[in-house]
C-alpha cells in the first residue's frame, strides 16, 4: 500500500526506503547491518514520508516513531503515530541535510531498532531551495571560440548545463559540448554573432539561466589579457606642488649680528596660512663687510601688490606650466587607450576570422584525403564495367570457315 499527499515527494525511491525500514527493522542483527542509503535531493520544504508494512506487523505494534537528525545535532523525536497511520508529514525549517530513522514499538514496549545511534538512517534528504549562480565566459582557444559556464552551488549538477543559440530567424538549436569538459561548449563562427542562453539546474531541481553575447565576452577576455600598462602620472617636485589651500610663501633673512649680545630681530608671527607645506626658505646671503660704525642693514624685499614675492610668482608660473603639461599627457593617454581598444576589437575580429579559416582548411584537408579513395573507387567501377562488357574468349581450337 502506498499513499502520497499533494505536497509529497515525486520520487518512488523514498517510499521504497521507508517500507524496507519498517518491515525489516525488526529482523536487524549486529552481524547484518543495514547499508547507508544515498542522498535524495529536493527543493520542497514540506513533504510526506509514507509508512509501508504488512498488516500482520501492524497488529503487533503500539506506535511508530519517526526520528530526525539535522547536521551535527542529535536525533530528535519528530512524531509518534498509531500503527494504522499511512505517512509522516515533515517540514524542513532551513536548507540542509536531514536524516530520518523509523522506529517501531511493540506491545511489550520493545523498540526496534533498540539503539538508533549505531544504526544507519532509513533515509537521507538534502533540502535545497537556492537557485544556482551561473558565471559565463568565452575565449579563443586553438583558433576556435569556446564558451565556458561555471555553476556556483553546493549541489551543482554540471551535466544539466546547456547552451541554446537563437538565430536571427528566431530558431533555437543546442550548442555542441566540448568533449571531456563539463560546462564548456564549442561555438561556431556563426554562433559568435548570435545570442546564447545558458541554463542549468542543481541536483534539487532549482534552475537558472542567463542570456549572453559571445562576441562581447571574447572581446572582454581579450581586453583583460592585452590591457596596456597605464602610464604613470607625471609628478611635480615637492618644491612646486600646488597647495591644497591658499598659502603665503614667506622669505626670511636673518643678518649676521655684530655683537652676540644684541638681540635678534623678532620674526613676524606665523599666520594659519604659513603652516601649510611646503615652506620655501631662501638661503641667507653672505654677510657684507661692515665697520663698527655701520649698523646692520636688512635687505629690502620686493613685494608686489598682492603681497607675493618674485620667487613665489615664479613658482606659480612653473606650477601652471606643469599642470598644462599634465593635462596634455592625460589627453594623450586617453587617446592611446581608445586606440588600444580599437586594436583589441580588431584583434578579436581577426581571431574569429582565423578560426573560420582554420575550420575551412580542416574541411578541405578532409576532402583531399577522401579524394584518392573516391578516384580509386571510380577506377574500380570502370574496370569492372569494362570486364563485364568484353566478349568471352573461346577455349577450343579455331575452326576455319568452309
């Protein structure tokens, strides 16, 4: 007897495993352990597990118990039903592997199996509700375009991956897989210009699909391998770096004092603008010869109307010139990058054309190999035809005509 609920598994192997466990658990001995069942994958979180056993066995029982083990956690009694029950209903709280053990209790209270810790589970179910992720790439290998599909999933099913090409007429056809390389497909030169849909599913039946353009993937792969080294930006010397905020560059000159006891002239108090790096110090000129009657004379500063020195103005002019040169170099770099992108696209196109030419050459080579065999077969047919049409020579003596 087999009973299924509307949300039960659509796999007959589940009922078979549980039916064997209920009917045979009473006959298990330590010398004949039950084999460990394989995993069953499902994307359903709620399912029913049928109970199958002979009516004669049911009459000797008082209850049937279902124990559940999730991951490394211990066994837990999930549900206890009467012997007349037909199924257990289970609901998985999260994705993961669940083990089930069916235990029967007879009228004298004897459990079978007596110790569930030493017995293999009756059933192992992996619940997986997460669709897989597909990573698609394409490249030219040995002159032929190859489409590669990688499936990121804990329960990936690589043989389920397919690639379907949609032609300009709306027709769809499957792409031939690469021999010995799961998830890889051999694209023809016509397929490169089409749109390709890749699809696959995991072992639990969760499906995923992506629409890709092989030409764009090949160009991206070629660009990543042939990307030019970026030009280093021209750096200005530290002495002429443009300040982040307005600053006033001061020049200080401290004359040599005639007498050490004379106090040094007080320097002007630094403003907040003068704290900003870099600070340019103009070296002090050698002291002028003086006499005792002469007083030290401080050199006069040449300051323009804006308060900047001549040296500062010169530095600003050099900075502006360097900025203009840097902008010009950046424009040249952008032009070179654009030209490199165009050359990369041309290289990809040439590689595709080269793949086409190689396929044509291989086809011609196969035809040339077949041509001598065809010629020999033709000569054989001609010779057989000539032999069949030739008159049969007489084996007796020739008789003169009377």
